[in-house]
C-alpha cells in the first residue's frame, strides 16, 4: 500500500476517533447555555480558533451567556411589570438575567458588568425613579457601551413615565440627576448618564401609560424578543465542517468588516463544493457585528416559485425591519422600498445560490443600497453574474485536500461503528472518485454506512458505471442553465476532448458551427471547465461523468441511438454490426487497443449526420468501406494503415475504402481520380499512412501528375488538412476550391515531389508546413498568402528555390527553411515586413543573403544561418543601398552564424544587431568596423559578440588594435582563449 495513503489514513483515523470521543463528553455544568457541542458552530455560538488571526476577531466571535438582560429599579417594578415580563420570557425559552440574587451596593459589580457584556439584548424598564439609582444609571452607560462595541440590541420600556422626560431629563428624572450631581464622586459620571438617557429615549420601544393593559404589552415585547432571538440563532452549518476554519478566515479578510464603505463579495465554485456551507459559517462568525442580518437561501429556486422575486424582497424586508415591515406588491416597488429602508442600516446580507444577474439587480442592486460598513455575500456557480454585478472580490472554493476528504468521508461512512482500517483501501477509492467534492463524500459515505465490505465493492463498481443520481442532479443544474449550443460544446468536451489543447478543440468545434470561443468562456464562468497552464481543457471527473451519463441516457439500451460514442466496445458494435443511426454525430477513440476494429462496406452507411471521426492509434481491418457521410467535418485518424481502392467506385459515388493493416493504397483503376469526398468535411488528418498510387489504367501520365483527391476542387468548407507519413503521395492537388482552408500540414511524406500552384494563393491559409518531405522539388514560383503566419519547409532536402513574394504578406512571422537545398533568397523576401524569425540553418548550398532584404525586415528578431557551409560573405553587398538604420523602434535582432566554416567577411549590416554569434567560424577574417567598436569609437552596431574559436579574426584584431584603448564596460564580448593570448590588452 502506498506509504502516503497509509500515513494519511492514520492521521484521518486519529482525527475521527478524537472527534467521536469529544462528541460523547457531557456538556460542562457551568455552561449556562448548555449548547449542543456535538455540532461545531462558528461565531455566534462558539469561539473559533481562526479568530486570533482574523482582523475582526475580537468582535466577530462573541460567546453569549444570556439572550436578555433586564435593567430596572427594583422597588418600582420588580414585583409587578418586570417580574411578569421575566416570567413570560423564561416560559418562552429565552435565557434572561434578572438581578434577584445580586447584592446591590454603591457601585455596580464586575459580575454584573460581565453579564451585560454577555447578553444579546438589553431591555431597560424606565420608571419614574429609575434615574435616582446610581446603580441603574451605571448599568445604562455600560449597556450603551456594549451597543456600540458589540452591536448589542437595546429596547427601552417607558413604564408610566414620559419618554421626553427621559430624553431631556425633566420632571422626576431631572430632579434625580440634580440630586446625584451634588455628590463630588458622581460629577465625572453625570455627563455619561445624561448622554445614555438621551440616547435611550430616541430608540424604538414601548410606552406604557398609567392604567394601560400591561399584559398586552408584555405579550408584544416577548413576541418581539422571540423573533429577534430566532434571527440570532446560528445557522446549521454542517454535521462535520471539516476544512472550514481556514476558508472562513480567507473570506473575513476579503470582507474587512472594519472598513467603512459597503462591500460585496462572491463565493464561486462547482455544485456540491461547499459554497453554501462556507457562507453559513461566515454568517455565524460575523452576524453579531451588524445591526441587521439576513440569510436568503435558495435564491434561484425561490425566484421561480409563486411571487418569485417579490416574495424574496418581502422576506428581506421582514428580516431587516423588525416591526411592521412594509409589504411590496411588485419587483419595481420592491427596489425602491429596499433602497429607502436599507440605505442607513448596517446590514449583513447573504444571497445564496444566485444563478442570474437579474436576481442581484432586484435584491441587492449595488453597494449604495446599504448603509456604511454593510456587507453582501453572494454564492453562485456563475462567475459572470459576479463580474457583471461588479462585486469587490471573488473567492473560488477549491476541492478538499486528500486528508480533509478522507476525514469527512470517514465521519459519514463509519459513525464510530466500524474499524476504518478494514475498509481503508475501499475508502481511498471513494476519495479518488470524489476528487475533493464534499457533497459526493457525504452522499457516498452515508450510502455505504450500513453496508459490509462485499457490499462496498459492489456499490463502488456500480457507481463507476452508473453515477449516483443525487450527485448528478446537483451537478446537472449548471448544465441545464446553458443554451443548446453550449450544452453541445460541454458534452463534446466531457465525452471527447478533456485534456486536449484549447486551440485544437476550438478548431474542431468551429468546424461543427458551435461557436466554441464564446461557449468555452461561458463554461469557465459556470465552473464547468478550466483552462490549465499548458492551455489544455480541464474538467472535474464528476462533471465528465455527468456529461457522459447525459449522453448515455439518450438511449440507455441502444448504443447506436446516442449522439456521441467514446467507448471502444460501443464503437466496435456500431461499426462492425452496422447498428449506427443518424443520431450519431461524433466518434472519438483515445488510447491503444489490442483488438482491431473490423470495418465493412456498410460501417458508415447509416451514420448520415456524423460530423467528427477521430481515432488515436486505432487500427482498422476488414473487407472495405464504401461510404463516408456528407456531414463529416473532421476526419482525424492517427497511426492508421489502410488501403483506398477505387475499383468498385462510381464516378459520382463515395469512396471505396479497403482497410489493410500494412499500407494505404489509392487504387484508381477506373476513371481519372476520386470524384467524391464528404461535402461538409473541414478537417482531414491521416497520420502514419503508407500511401501508394495504382494508375495502371490511367492515361494522365506519370504518378507525379496524379492528383490525390480530385474532389478537393469543390469543397469550400475545408479548414484543416494534415497528412503524416503518407508514402506514395507525390503531389498536392489543385486546392483552388478550398477557399476556407487555414491549416495545411504534411509531415514525412517522403514521396511528395510537387505542390500545386493553387496553394500559393489560398487567402485564408494561416499555417503551411511541409517538413521532412525529402523529395519535394517544386514548391511554388510565387506566393500571395495574405493570412499566412507560419511557413515551415524544413528538411525538404531537394528544395532548391524559394518563391517570389507577391502582394501583402504582413502576417507572416515565422519562415523556416532549414536543411533545404536553397542557394539564395529572392530580394522580395524583404517585403515580409512582419517577419520575426527566419531560419536557414544547415542550408549547405546557400551562398547569397542580399543586404537589401533587411531594410524591409524591421521586426526581425532571430536570424539563424548556422552551418551554412558555402556562405563566404554576409550579407551580400549590393550597389546604391541607403545608409544603415539605427532606431530605438527596431526590435532587437540576434544573428547566428556559428560553424559557417567558409565565412570570411561580415560586411556592414543594414541595421543594429543586438547579438552576433560566430562561434567556430575558422575562416572569418573581418567584421566591418569591429576595431572601432572594440576601441569604443562605434557602439551602435553590436550589443553582444561571441567570437569563440575565430582564430584568424583574433590574430587580425591583435595586430590592429591600439593596446592603450580600454573597452567600454557595457560592451559584452566573448573571446576564445587563443584570442585572449593574442590580444591580452583587451579588457572585458
């Protein structure tokens, strides 16, 4: 067993045992709340270990000992109103403090101060003689200190006293304050007493007149407090919230609750990853810091219920405005009321499971809807909602690591009733399957909880073939929100292209008219895919399984009725038994299989809507094939060995393909070529084909003039043609009809001799590569390819001439002619004004590089002329040239002339060179102006020189340089050992 997994299991098991034991411990008798500790809580009901590192920890995780603190003057109301209120609150289950057991003295006790600090709500019962009690006034000051620092809620009850007397300290209240002011010890407190009284009188409360029905007031107060306490109760986060604390800390840092300006942040991730759980934990941690808090759950679902967004707006209003909240009748009215009522309130709002921008606009249209220091948290699967709403920050919820995943799974699977050691290997299979998604770990853990080892094995084997439906339904919501074409793109990736390069997938899906560029962007925003650093498309395994299951459900029992096939056995059944239908749009096989696909004449006959046929390393065999669908857009068969035989082909009919595991033969025994190819085919990729021509009954001359496929003249949709190792292919045919062709790539076509002139005028061609085509002699006389970006003709050993450049070819940035037989470049190469890289490496017959071309190549960055063994002078001088160009706007040019053994002179170059490398140029004697450069008289020409093993040049320099001159220190020159000996006065 892997040591890593063994250690991981021991750690997880130890955690599990520890938590199970702590769960069984009885609650401390000193804990007045006597909370259920079996469910770890955040914030409102317990202190979090994360608080110490959080910037708002001191106030974000209060531990409350009481729900209500009663402040009153005992002789006035203890045995009547306050006593009845206390009894009713307790009967309602509200933990209430009353000072029946405390001994009052001159000063308020520390014990009472601690009780006030530990209470969520204070109810102050003002009676006529309340202000005569120094104790009561000190309580009141402390209460308002806690209101400010801990957001404690304060309700005043004016019991048979006018609120204005409290506010302005008139009547008996004023007399009492005046009496207390006579004592010197109280003078420092009077100001704070008055301020607290004034502030209390401005708060919302109850005024009980003499003769009023006290029971009715008590009922109203208890109802109000009960409602408020219900909102204070912490949300149920999770039975086992593993890995949450660090994530809560991350969110708290983004929220920065101390900052004055309102903030909105988003929590984003795939379904089941734990967005709601995290939002609940954050809510519990900080809700007490806000005047008002509201957690609106299931926004997406509620939006489509009866009354929809109006219902949600009313829910929000009712939770923020405690007494007599307004009720709105339509969404537009709700927007106005929300903005009016919330703009001055400090609110914590959680909008859970948002899936549309309109929901945000109607419920939290902007930060300006809320008062200072308000915070809004939005959970969603759609990043575009967050970006469009311009939230301040977005937090991506990542998968659990293996250790946390194993701990969560063990909690759900074992419940302390089984030894985890016995199931460890099976548990690790589940961890690997779940890939860190908490929902999957919880569902599978609960499902396996009551099963024995054999049942575990059966269940896991079942899930590998048929994904759990509860998990699927949760994940499927994101898919169902997509438009139809985007769903197709998602299914193509899930079934075919996970792990493929983004550019390849775009090319293929564009051929199918699916607008993949925008679709991929939407899929990323909805957390359905990611683009990895290497530009490959990544998708979570569970989403891949979901996509494949959606396709499987198209026809659970009949493979041929599904739109996409990717399993080898399914493809074999369809192609060998001819059970396919027109519902099949794509067939992609990846990997190497021992058994060959045995094709027959009707293998593709029923696949009339097949658009994609891609096989990696598949080897067909059989009696032949006489049909390819007209809708075929992409044909990509890697490492195929087959034989194309036209013996039975009608002139207007399809191909007759006779697959053979040794070679591809194109037999044209009747007619003058292949007259048919699927008219929607846009990509054509055959790799490792041994192609041979059989033209025994043709009158068109030799094999070099025989077109591969005559039908290419009439196909305007083609975008890509790739042929590799097609032995026997001698000519590229007339491509004038391929008006949409963008990629033409031929590799190792060792018999290719000629390229038709039509290739030189394909206006949309972007990439043209003919490499390792050893017999290629005739490429083009002239080319005019306005869209071409890359031209690669390397290792075409018999290619002697490079074509003239006509027209605008500014897009070409890479020209590779290495290992060709080219002797010179035409001057028109200078018209390639966008060229960045020019490679003529190992062109052993190259003798001429005219200076004139470099006046046009202003963007050239790299010129590779290594191993050009016949090059004597570089560049070749021409008469009537303008002076060299030295400009800061030019790109930095590197020139490589290493191992040009016959090179004797490097003449004045038409532009500044950043680096000149002439290592091992044994015949080199002169570099224009080099002496002046080394003496510091001319520093414009070169920035870096490598003259290693240029013996003749070194000797010439040693004789010609004045030893008293010191080189400029910014010049970097690499010299060989023998040059240092010959010219040792040159200082680097």
